[in-house]
């Protein structure tokens, strides 16, 4: 069931001190205020300035003002969020944002009084979860994508939390209005060039009219997908342990060829994601499996573009490499 803000905060038990990702928008402003009230003196605001729009300075100014009124320290980091070829601007900004949050959580360089933060809270809510799931469906995602966003995860030794994940976006704005708490409206939120905005303005109202409980049912579907993905990950770990070469952990051709095609795809996907943070496309994975099936002679070559690098055959095993990071290889 969709929660109220009060229910969400009662269920939230992070390790303290807590960092709160503060953009200056409605959701993160509400999160900071509630956390500062619940754990006075134990909260630090973390602001990432992407520098991608003219309103960036307005967002930072609001964060400074809000933190001053709450007597909450603010750490600010400017990041370079330009997207690379083949990468969406949203993905580039997200990657830069989370890397910046990690660096802020670890303390400010040159400030010996900056305490490392074991936890960071971010303010994505139930409507963001719906948008994430619909985006995954529109892209033909598998179970990992259909799992949408998790309520908790760890990265770089820091615990990340999404305490508002079961709270409707309208509930957050209603609370802000009652509390008379100001926030900054992101001008890009109405830009129809962004898919999320089209979902928010066109699809979400239709879902609300046709299926009033859609936030709860979508969340259940995402949870089922996440559970199934967890099981597939366990199977992949077992299969990789069976097919890997002992001295370097690289998967052997013979071992992979001994797996059924679905288990082979699952093992390869997990190997690339867990080892190199690379997710192959459906076309890339199919081509890799076809090459594996055809690899019956000693001289058969495998060299396939996957992510920012390549999967290639090295004798009896497969390896992945990035030619920019590793220009010379054996």
C-alpha cells in the first residue's frame, strides 16, 4: 500500500550520520526537512551541481538557504555531466550524480573536520518508480530492468536508501504546502523532449483514471521481478563457479558450451555486469552466444563489441577488455 510521509519516516532506520541528496526540488527538500527533524545534528545535505542548465545556481542558492534555516551542514560538488556518444544525457547525469554523492559522503578534501557518512538518502518516490518501470517496458528490458528501483543498495561502501519509494509524489507536495516549505521547480520537468516528462503528463493521469491502485500493483510487479532476478543471479554465480578457470576466474569456452542457452546467457550477463559493470544488449548477447556455439576449432576467433569494450577469445577462455583503459593486452 502507498504510504504517507510519516509512515515512511517511521520505517526508515539508516546508519547515522546520514547524508541527504538535496537537489533543491520538492522531493529532496521534503526529505531533508523530515530527516533533520528526526535526527537533529546527525544529518548532512549533499548537493550536486551538474551545471547543465541556467537554473543550477538557483537550485544551489535554495539549498544554502534551506540548510541555513535547518542548521544542517551542506556539502556541494560540481560535476561534469556531459554525455558520451551513444549515452543519454539522463544516464550521464545520473552516473555523475551518484559518483559525486559518494565523494561527498567520504568527506571534503582538505577539511579534516568532515565526517564520513555511512548512509545516503535519496528522494525518489512511488511515481518515479512507476516511470522507471514504464521506461524499462518501453525498452524491452529483462527482469533486472523490470525490477525498477530498489529501496536499499550499497555502493562504494556507502548504504543508499530510498525511504519515499512507497509515497506518492502528490503526497509529498501536499505536505510541503501544509508545512509552508519552499522549493525550486526544475524547468526541465515540463520539457516534452524527456520521456519521463511525457509519461508524467500523459500516461500517469490515464493510469490514475483507469487503475487507481496502479502505484501499489506496479510496485508488486517490480518486487516479483526483483525476486526472480535475485534467483537468476544465484544460479549464475553457481554456473560461473563451475565454468571458470581456477587461476584467473575467466569463463572457459568448454564450460560455457556445456550450459543450456538460457543458462549460458544468464551466466554471461552476470559475468559482464558483476565483473566489469557492462550490460550487453540483446543483439550483442545473441551474437556472442552464436559465436560460442560455432567455436569448435582452435583457430576460431571471437571479438565482439560489448558496452565500452570487447569480449574476445583468449585460448580456452573468454575475456572482456576496454581498449582505452587497456591498450595493450596479451
